[in-house]
């Protein structure tokens, strides 16, 4: 079996989709972590405000979980952010967490 070059791997739709989902999960986690730190909150404080355990906040921030829409909504609300979710044609993906 020959090794695929990195660029060839991304030509495969399944690989591109998996990469995009992983990238999005880490971007969301980074947004939450940065906003939490901006507010001077611990993970425990964010968990209290979002009604979830500190361990769930930690797992989310480290990309160790695939959050539900409900979890994202609770985190966004607790952080004073607005969660935008859209369905679009492939290739037009844009996910956004912006300040309220």
C-alpha cells in the first residue's frame, strides 16, 4: 500500500470532513477558554454558571469531548456570547461564537 501525500488525503471527502469537525471542536474550545480567562473565571466558576461540572468544562476545553448543542448554548450564555449555528452548502462552512 502506498502512502498518501498529505495534500492527497484532504482530497478525500471523509478525511476533509473529519478534519473540519476536529478543527471546529478545537476552535470552539479555544474560544471558550480564552473568554473564560478574559473574565477571570476558573473552570469551576464557568461550570457553576453553565450548570455543569468543572470536569466537563475541562474536557471540553481540551477538545476531549463532542459537545451537544445544549452544552454549547449553556456555555455561550454563561460567557455572555451568542452561539450561531447554520446549515449551508458544502464548502461554505462558517461557525461563529461572538460576543453578545
